[in-house]
């Protein structure tokens, strides 16, 4: 996709942390993506090194002006946020409105509050999810799923869980942007997934595409059953300099066995020297329109909290 102008916006403390990690990991560097963080003075100053900061303790007119200036010229706006935050509930409607006026696509990576969090955060999240139905694509990550990455530990701190969320969103945004700048031509409609999910995996060795794809399909944040009914999926396999693209055929065959025969598949195979002696795989897929993200679906995970010291 040519003439990309991407702005990545982190909302609240969690969004600011994720954006900071993306900058340090050079996410979006190939397309000179711009970074914005929105929040209160303290969490912005302490958790992010973003180029543009917007402070929520300003008046509404100033916040709107600062947001418009920060997003000026963008044709892709990527939101990264914990949906329970005040920053998310306040800013997402403003970003959606700006995008509508400027005809920019909106992609969101959103963390849903835990079933154990305060009611106000669930109310904020419900409001945000309603607004995000107007976005082109929304990837959601229930907070309970973060614990699944730390089941082998006797104690888990909040900082451990924050680090998991930051890494997942960093990889998600990276994979999405890499797809946009792939050699294959994609239109804005091609990367419009609505209610969506993403996953990634890797494997050692230049010819281990199949293992990498299997790890992506079994990623802890997604339900493999959703793949069986998805109408649309974008998949990428990336290897280092010694990687043979033909070795990805097995991975493609495996993935096609997991999805409906009539699903629309966008398939990419690339080389990137930064991958080294590994193969990485990523998938992004549309959830069926009838499938809604419900917090109650994850309430069965409550019993694992007793093992952790938060």
C-alpha cells in the first residue's frame, strides 16, 4: 500500500507503555510512523518517550486541537488502549470522529478489563466497544488471557502482566504494519476485518515454517475454533536471509486445513534479515459477525487467580 501516513496512538497508561515499547523496537520505522500518547501528566511522563503527548487535564477545546494536530494527514490511525481507562472512554469517540472527517482507517488493539475489576471500568469498556464498532478493525484481548502466559510461575505481579500485554500489542501492530507495506498490493478494504483476532508464533531454523504457523494457530489469546468459521484471514511467514520461500508451502497447506474452504485468504511470504535463523508466522482473521466478545466467556478463568499474588 503506497502513500501510507500512519499514526499510532496509545491511550492511558497501558497504551503509553505499549507505544514506548514499539518505538524502542523500531515498529513502523520503515514507514516513519508517528507516535502519540494520551493520558494524565504522570503516566505520560513516566512511561513513554513518544514524540507527541496529549494531556487529559487540559480543557476540552485544547485536547481536541492537540489531537487534530497530532493526527493531521494520517490515513491509518492505530489505537492501542486498555478499554477500562478514562483516557480510552474519553478519546476513542474523538478519534473516531476525526477519522470519519479525514477519511482515515482506524485499527484498534484493545485490552478488555478483568472480570475482577471495578464496575466503572467495565462500563468504560462497553462504551468504548460500542464506539469501536465504527472502526475498520478491532482486535480485542481479554485481561484474563494474560495469565495464561505465566502459568508456570508461583507468583505474578501486575508488572509481569503489563509486560505480556505490551509485547502482544507490539507484535500485533508490527505484523499489521508489515502486511500494509508488503510487496503484494493491499487496499484499505483488504485489511478491514471488523471484530478480529490476531496471533503469532516462531520456530528455530530456516525451514521451520510449519512449526511457526502451528505455534501461531495455537497462540494462547485465540480460540482455534474461531478459525474454522472465519470468512477472512491474512497470514504471513517471514524468514531470514537463508530462508527459502518455497519452504512455506507446508505452512500454507496446514493453515488452509484450519479455515473454511471458501474463506478469503491473503497469503504473504517475506524475508527479513532481522529474523535471523528463525521463521516467524502471524495471522489476523475476522471473527464471524455473530460472534461477540463477552467478558462472561472468560469468567471460568477466575479460579486461576488464587495461584497468583497480584
